[in-house]
C-alpha cells in the first residue's frame, strides 16, 4: 500500500472515531434526559430494558473504537517504516485505547448510578444536591 493510501486510511479511521464520539454523546444525552424526566415513572422492566439497550450500544461503540485505535497504530507504524522523516513512530501504543475505554466505562457507570438515584431517591433529595 502506498504512503498516500495508508495516510488516507488513518484519516478515515480518525473521522470514524470522531463520529462515534458524537454518536455516544447523543446516546448519553438521551439516556440522561429520559432518566431524569421519566426514571421514577418507569416500571422495573422498562428501566432495565432501556439500560440494557444503552449498555449494548455503548459497548458496541467502545469495541469498535478500540479496534480502530489498534488498526491506526498498525497503520502509523507502517507509515513510519515507509517514511521515518515524515511520520513519527507511535510511542503511546495501546495506552490511548485503555484510557479511552476507562473513561467511557466510567461514563456508562455514572449513567447507571444516575438512573438508580432517580429511581430510588426522592425528588427532594435530587433538588438538594
């Protein structure tokens, strides 16, 4: 593969990662809004169903991005081998993928805690904090 093709693949992967972040923010916002407005009115089944769907979509996005980060590291290494003066060797390795997964996992856990607090706390407790 040529240098141009490799760099185009890296750029395409980066665009996909940005698009996934926008999709995740939409998913996160929808979950939080539904939880805040309707969480205490949902049946147990409805709350579990919404949470499982949210978890599945979030996990799918996280696994896809994790794979894209790994693929980008491989492509950047190949670019460095083709032209070491132009492209640096990726030094962080998979650390960025692990940081990404840790952050997204914390956000998802925070969403579940928020749902639990809305469903088990009183409106007075939520307004006070």
